[in-house]
């Protein structure tokens, strides 16, 4: 038994190490592109000082924004359900001792009445994670790689070695957009020197760096363009990648547009209300990832918000009024 546990730990350790390989590959390509562009193109190939200054200035702005967003996408921890969604000791004991599935479902349903949950499993039951022992909030899913439940999980991305979800979805989108800008700028400024590769450009290392810079930039741009376009469509429809493949199930059945509350509000949920911060990699997404407005249910008609004490933020008191609770949610998810 001890040997099996040791092997399991070793395999997990190897898995964690290998999971960084895609990030190392991307980082290596970017570092090479920095060297090739700054030194081989700007300092070796370019002859006009003004052109060199302009190219280097714009390039470094693109490079810094790319690195900043990539860093945030990688190292922002995925958001997980709060303690409110975990079973209490007594509820957990009652759930585990009960052998009848129907009664177990009813136990979860009774607990979920105190929570802002509107989605269901395909069977119509409350969505419950046996591994995390947590009632899943709307749009929350269990990631088998991260081994935990992730709020508004979109997908697990190997290129950032992280789960893309509520806490870092904005950073992931900005990473894609600044990657495309980086590739477009590099390709457009290198292109004229790529043409000179066949004629006037002297032989040397710079010649091959210019050639590969264009090919790599174009290759990454094409792949990023499709991925970025797909995620723009998801944001406009207020869907995650998982929801695009499998529609969320509500009490009235599956509905792919269940969280679609209009283009402007959909954008605000991801990027926030302050448009000046939309393109800066700081967290501005609305809410806390546990509750999302529904297309078919106004906040004022929300039975949860109309019941006193059924949902309170951590640290809230039992005496908090229903009006105060509703005001908090409406303030978070108000229309522009």
C-alpha cells in the first residue's frame, strides 16, 4: 500500500512537471522572437534611426502587454465555491448515511433552497460534486486536472497550465487579443525585409531570423484568430465553452441562452462597467462567480432574493433584510 501511494505521488509530481511544457514552449518562442526582432532586425538590419526608434517603441508596448496578460492568465488562481456551498457536518453525515437515492436528492434539494441555484443536472437533480463534497453553483464544474470545482469554468487550457474560469477569463481573452496584436505588428513590420531576403538583404543570421519571424507570426496569428473569434462569440452569447457543447439545464429544461442578458450586459459581466479598464489586465468582472442573472428571470422576480435570509454573503447576519440582499445583487448586476 505504501509503495502504491509513493508511485501515485511520483506520477502526480511528473504530471505537474510535464504540464508546464506547453508554457515553456510558448515562453521560449516569445523570448526568441524578442531577440530576433530587437537585435537581429532593429539593430542589425534596420538602417534608419527614426524607423528603429518607432519600431522598438511600439514593439515593446505590445510585448509588455502580451507578457502581462499571459502572466495573469497563468498565475491567477481559479475561483472555487465558497463555504456556503459546502455541506455542513450534520448535512454531510445525513447525506452519506442515507442509502436511498431519492432521499439523497431531496436532502440536497432542501439545502439548495438556501442558495442562489437555478441550474440542474441532466436528471433534474441538484448538481453535487462527490469529490469536492460541494453543491455546485450555477456554471460551476469540476476540473479533473485541477482536482477541484471551478466557478464559471470555461475549459482547462494547457497553454496557460491553468483552468480558465470566472477569476481569469478576462485575462485569457486579453492574452489572446494582445497575442494577435503582437503577431500582426511583427509580421507587418518584418514583411518588407522578408521580401528583401530574396535580393538585397545580405547573408547572415539576421536573414534567417527575419524569415522565421514572419512564418511564426503568421502561423500563430491564424490559429489565434479562430480561437479569439470563437471566444468573442461566446462572450456575446454569455456562454462558456462547456455550455456551448452542453446547454445548461434549468427547471424548465435545457436552455443555451439561459444566461444571455443582452450584448452590453454580457460584456459587462466579463469586463466590468468601467470601459477604461476593459483592456487592462486587472480584475473587473462583475459579481463573485456564484450567481448570474437569468434571461427569463428578473432580479425583482427572483424568489430567492424575495426570501429573507436565504442567501447572504460570508459574514452576513441572519437579521439582514431581504431588501438589503436584493440591493446587493442588483447593484452588482445592474443594467447600464
